[in-house]
C-alpha cells in the first residue's frame, strides 16, 4: 500500500473514532503540508468516506429515519425529557414548539390550560393537542417535509419572525460543547434559528445519542439556550464539558417518569 493510501485510511479511522478532525492538526501528525491534507480530504469526501468542512472534516451523518419511524423509539427516555419540558412551561405562556418526536411526547403530556397558546410547525403536534380546550393551538404554514414531520421553508421562517413568544421548545440533531446546536438539514436549521430568536426563554431537550454527534448545519451556540434538558444517565465527561462553557445554559437532568 502506498504511503498516501495509508495516510488516508488513518484519517478515515480518526474521523470515525473522533467524529471530526482539523487539517492543521493532521498536517502536523503526518508531517506533511496542509495542501496535501486538504487534497486527501477532498478525495475522501468524493469517495463518501467523510464530510469535508471548513478547516477539516467530520463524520458523515447517516440517513435520518423518518419522523414516523422515530416516534416509538426510546419511548421511556423521551417521556422523561418530555416531563421536564412540561415543567419549563409557566402558566399563561405562549409556547413555540418545534417538530420532533421528543417534543411530540411533550405535547401529549402538557396539561390543558397551562399554556395560553401553542404555536407549532408540526402537524402531528397540532393534532396531539387538538383535544385541548383551554389552550389555543396554532399551526404555522409552509411546505411539509415528511422526513422531519414539519413545515419548513421561507414562509415558515417569515411567520416565525413575526412572532414574540414566552418560550421556544426547539428540537436538535446534535449538541456539541465546542460547536453548539446542530441540524442535519439546512431548512430545518433556519427554522430553528428563527424560533430561538422569537422567544424570551429557550429550552432544548436531547437524548444521549445527540450529544457530541456532529451535524452539518449549525443552529446556534449553546449560550443562546436558557435551559438544556438531558437524560439523568448523561455521560459524565460530556456533562463536564458542557458545564465548563461560558456562558453555560442551565442544565437539567430529567428524572425517571413514575408509572
């Protein structure tokens, strides 16, 4: 095997193990130029072995299961996070709820009348709230994206930008201490950014598999979130990195839901 092929295989192995690598660090490690490393990354990206990004490369995001496929996954763990999200709602709040299966679990638990109004980009969440009588339910417009279970696009973003709400409950594909919140789709990221900007308070809930899992589209730094709801079994090393951030969001570890 040629030296270049050995180097590229080692780069792929590093990306698989670490999630991401920096071109400058690779150049030092392999004692070669950054131009050579960038060429390696271009070829590995073209081969589908990693995703080249500015300054380095990251693990390719696997195809996300559809919304319907994700609804019943990790049900007990989502219920735990959902209960903590309900506690974030103050009486009389107007709440902007992003699409997502954990947020759907939250909607199913929410007590009628606790919030004055729920505004959502998820038809499934609107339907789950459809029996409420004391809480007004508003569905945003836009183009429906089945994989996300959400309406997305310019119309959705424009409608959100005209809102001022008390609380935004935003779903994410990734939570990284050094990079922030991430999404797997550019249009989803744009909607989530608009939701954060429209709210006085912002909360995000994430399962353990979302932690330090690179996603290609940045939503916002973690400092733009007021509360981060995590599982009680969150890996201690990840929790420590999150707590070292400045500013640090309030981190709530969700308790098990009693049967």
